């Protein structure tokens, strides 16, 4: 679904394997849900801050891509020896 010029970067960031992003995002969303204040009215309910959840989602997506990229850069000599 990406233009041909962006496909190598998407492969480098391993965008086709989203489990790493989910593993980074889960604790962030869980802590945001735990930090949600309880409303005083018993008939209402509280939602976590959606802006903060979106920020954590984008951050986990970017940090996972950066982590995959730096890992490939640092392990390039080691990967040559693996058969």
C-alpha cells in the first residue's frame, strides 16, 4: 500500500510485523487507563485521555521503527556470520 520509494524504509522498520508496536503500546495504554480519574456521578463513566493515547500510539510506532533500524545497524557485522 506504500509508494515504491517508501517500501525499503517500511521493510527496514519492519512495519509488516506489528507485534513490537503492540508490546510497546500495551503498558502505555494500561497506565493511562489506570490514571483515569473516577467521576463523582455513579451513572457516568470515565475514558482515558484520547490525546495521550494517540501520542503513545504514535510514539510506540516510531520508537519501534527506530529500534529495529538501530539494531540492524549495530548487528550488521554479526549478521554476516550467520548462515
